[in-house]
C-alpha cells in the first residue's frame, strides 16, 4: 500500500468537474483507491464519495492506493492534482 498526503492547491477545490477527472483517472487502475480526510474514508473511484468530503482549496487529504499498479495510480493522481493547480494559473 502506498499513502500520500496531498493538498488541494487549485482555487475551486475538488468540486464536480475536478472530482470527475479524478474518478476517470483513478478508474483506469485496478488498484483500490481510497481518499481519507479526518475520520472519513471514501472510495477514490466514487464521485459521490469524493464530493461528500467537501475538499475545498487548501484542504489536505490522504491518498491510499493498494494493488498491482498502485505506484502508477498514485503517480497519475499526483500529476492530475498538479495539472488542476496549473489550470488555475
């Protein structure tokens, strides 16, 4: 299992469109993807789960990936977060 702490650095947070992009990216991998914020843990491939966390700009969360392609999944999702941040610039 790989765990990464990520911070939402784009202005709008992980609202509907970015959450949809996240789910699309996460769904390409066989690994289990989870997002943890505080005591809440949701399926990282579920748009409703992600939206329920209310991840606004500046929010910190943990990305957990477990499976054969976990390293690739984490790398792709970290890149997505960076891409979203750069779209705000």
